[in-house]
């Protein structure tokens, strides 16, 4: 993200103004790659990655045929499974 921020000519102060994410959090993220999901989304959107964020969860992802069948079966579910 630091590379993208610099390419756009945005300072950490500027990114803080755009996102509301503290400058210290941005600096920590740029050095450690650790950040909350909420802050990550705010930064990604401010840097123009809205379409990529949307695409991230658009398609079901599976690695086995069994998992694919389960996903297809549950495609229209609105709630999780109740546990007793």
C-alpha cells in the first residue's frame, strides 16, 4: 500500500485525512503489514481500489468438489446453522 500511496502523491497525513485512520496506524501497516480489516478497507478505498475490494468476495472460492457442492447447496442461505 505504501507504494500505491506514494505513486498517487499522498502523504500519510493526507491519507489520514481521507480515511480517518490514524497516521501511526498507517505507518505501522506500511512497516508490518498488520492492520484491522476496517482500516484496510478504508485505505484501499481511498487509494482507488474499490472495484478490487468488491471483486474479492464476488465469486465462491473452493478447493474440492465436495466444497463446491456444499457452496452450491447453500448459495441462497440467509442465516447460519443453529448450534445447540
